C-alpha cells in the first residue's frame, strides 16, 4: 500500500513539475531579452546595513559553504575568487583559492585576491573576522538564511548583487514550488514524532524557527522540540526519554562509519527505552545537506521522505 501511495505521489509530482518548468522557461526566455542590470544600486543586508554598489562585483570571496553553493546555483561561480576551507560543494569549488576557516582566516591571502565583495553568514559577525575585514575597508554583505524563506531571500539577494536575477528567481521559485508540493502531500498524512540531533556532545536539537525543523516537517516528521524558546536548545537524555520519539534523525558524515557508529552507540546506551532505539529507527542523513541553508535544502526533504517510506513499508 505504501509503495502504491509513493508511486502516486511521484506521478503527481512529475506532472506538476513539468508544467512548472514549461511556465518558467516561457516567462524567463522572454524577460531575459530585456533585463539590463543597473550599474549603481543599494541593497540592505540581513544585519540592516545598506550596502552600496557602483557596479556589479567581479571578485567575490564567500565565507560560508551555503553562500558558495548558492552562488554556483545561480550561475555566479565565475565571480568567486576565494572560499573557506569548508566550502566543498559542488566539486568545481575545489579550484577556488582557500582563505582559511571562520575562526582562522588567512587575511594575507584574502587581501591578495583583491576582492570587491566578501559575503558571510550572520553568525560570523560575532567573530573577530567581521571587525578585522571592516577595518580593512572591505565591502561586506551579511546573509542570514535562518529558514527556507531566508534561503529564498538569500538567493534573490545574491542574484541582484551579481546580475543573475533571473537565474536566482528560477532557483528560488523551484524551492517554493517543491515546498508547496510537499505541503500538499503531507496534508492528510500522519506525521511521526522525531528527535532531531544537532550535536551529541553537547546534546542539542532545533526548534520550529529553523530551516532544519522545516526539513523534518516537510518530510513527514513532528519535531518534539519545536516549541522550545531557543533556536538550538541544549536538552537532557531524561527529557527525550519522557517524550519517547518514534524516530531519531541524525545528520552526520555518512562516509565515516566510525564516527556515526560512535554517536549511535552513545544515543542507544542512554535512550535504551525510547521507541526509536528499541525499533532501530535512527535515520542517518548527510550533514552537509541537512545543516546547510542553501539551494539543496529540499534535497534533504527528499532523502528523509525516502528513508521514512522504507520504514513504513
């Protein structure tokens, strides 16, 4: 029965997707003929700073993996001259100059790249890197893709900045379309209680204000910590036991069995009476997909839905 439902979902999804793509292609093939980006413009970043441009930037340093992925997705990758050590997707990013990590940036390398714009996530503004780059009189744009709507805004902001507005609109509209499709599929579905693991040591999860929660929700799960006041709260094993989730979602490096086996053993030892452990319902998912608020956000939904359907067959 589950297999029949899944096949029906796929047929409906593919038909809707084909119609959507035809509409998008028709609209943008016409609008592309007339779009001429303004040479001078201003755009407010996500910390409220009005960033002014005399022309479209030609040399961009990305200080966040999700920003790097977004720039590639909208076709602005040729403008990237530097990325962090953690920027590893898509594979073409390997040819870009590495500028260090968030906490240990290589300012000498960054300066040598002569960037006309540096893009970073809002979390980095609390680090010394932000002030150091401001002292160097570097133009900075700060993004805060906190949830899926924030991801959509980030894509459109980057499209405006790089002159790739139409492509950014295509990518963001596809996310909107797929999200609505998943909401429709979930309308009458019974969702499964789940505990989303952000980290094991310390034990941390996510509330409903986060894109991570949205991924789980669209996948057919109820986040048992959705009502927490803090976006990423620390919790206790005793509290998880009392809530007794049916599933545990564990984002991890799925290529390193030694690491995720250690996490599974630790969770299993301390949550031995929980249904998710007793029924062996720990779902592993690539942490780079689950934890990056970027254009692949709904790939996480697809993967989780597939894994959930396998358990329910």
